[in-house]
C-alpha cells in the first residue's frame, strides 16, 4: 500500500537522521529544532487532516523498513519535513507527561487535533511547538 507521500518519505527520514546524527550529539536536538523552524517558515497553508495523516502514515510505513532507530521524534520531524516539501504546515509538538515522567513528539493540525495518534497523546502537555506561523499573519 502506498500513499501520496510515500515517494519522499524516505528522503524526509534520511534528512531527520542526518540532522540528528551529524555533528556533536549533545547539540542534536538544537539542530533538529532549527531545521523544523526553517521548514515551517516556508509553508503557505495548513495541511488538511487527511494530508497530515497521509504524511505521518507514509513516514511510519517507510520507517518500518529502516535499518536505524525510528521513534516518535524521528517520525514526527520527518512528517513535518515531508509536508513542508509541499508547502503544507502542521504543528510539531514535543511534550511531557508525568507519573512516570515520559516524553513524546507528535504532529497536530493547526486547529489542535493530533494526527494519527492514540487518545493517550492527550495526556502529554506540549513543552515546545513549532509551526502554523501563517495563522499569525495579518
């Protein structure tokens, strides 16, 4: 099964892996945040829920066959990059949940709906969000 984004999902994942693995390890998250901010600044319109879901699922299908670790951080960043190649925006979120303390990364539509996530994602409080800059333009 292939989706409309499957052809570029591998490139988006490779971009994410390169950003996080090239250079000093302790600066990896900073590099990823800067790249997400840059890609979000180039978007023109919000992704529809269907477009966002297609991107997330394409990245997950591709990651299933990847020879390297792929978890929520890599998947969510790659989906954001993938959508940005089409100039579509989502909000990338990095959040925390307590007891026990857990971290999670995901994308949501600009209206706040988590994309292709279980309802348990709502237990996370976003600590950092990137994207949806077009909503703030007048």
